[in-house]
C-alpha cells in the first residue's frame, strides 16, 4: 500500500513538474 502511494505521489509530482 505504501509503495503504491509513493509511486502515485512520484508520478503526480513528475506531472506537476
């Protein structure tokens, strides 16, 4: 669960960047 959340956050951050 934590791994999936981290991945989602990373993707979101990359998209925002």
